[in-house]
C-alpha cells in the first residue's frame, strides 16, 4: 500500500512541477530619463510592442530647483487613449494588442529660473500565456496512470466484497 501512496505522491509532484513552470520575467524598460523643463514644453516618444501586456508609467515632479507648476502625461495607441490624463505618480495601462504606443508629456515651469526637473519611466511587461505540460506524453501518461489506478482500486474493492 505504501508503493501506491508513493506513486500517488510522485504523480502529484510531477503534475505540480509541470503546472508551475513559468516563463522568466520578461518586463523591460522602454523609457527612463530625468530632464529639465523650461517655460512651457511638450515632449513625445513612441514605442513598439509585440502583443498584449501591461504598461507601467511613473511620472515624477522633482522639487529642483522648484517643483513644476504642472506636469501631465497621456498614453495612446492608434486606436485611442489608453486611459485618462495622468499627473505625477504611477499608473498602469492594459494593452490588448501589439503595435505602437505613444507617450506625450507636458508641463509648465515656475519660479525665478522658470525651470524644473521631471522624471519619466515606462516599463512594459508582456502577458505570458499559461504554460502547458512539457509534452503531451507527460499529460497522457498521467491520465493513463490515473485510469489504471482507479480500475485496480475498483477490482480490489470487489475482491474484498466477495470475501
């Protein structure tokens, strides 16, 4: 009976190992910069992504020499805006198809120098499909073992009832 319990544990462990195999974290930084803004300025950059995924945008308004009077950003695709206009902070956007993503940011400086500093970081994490077992043979062998075990268990129960 301990061999049967060991076999069950082995089958469960193999199934869990196959199901929990995941792809490495494939997130990448599309844009990362800190720059000066003088007066009122607008900037734009475009990026190409291969498929669906999550875009994480962090916009920072540094108080050097003084904080900017305003700093905003919009993210869009050829199909339209991905979300509402955002100010300083972090936002995530779900992208459903691959293609071009455009980020546009703009701000107004203030203070004696009429200048300020901002930071922008854009990260892309593609959606990773749920992995399948390493091979169809592994899946089929597990199913065959389960059917065999069930039939063996039923025949043992029938033998016990007959006695």
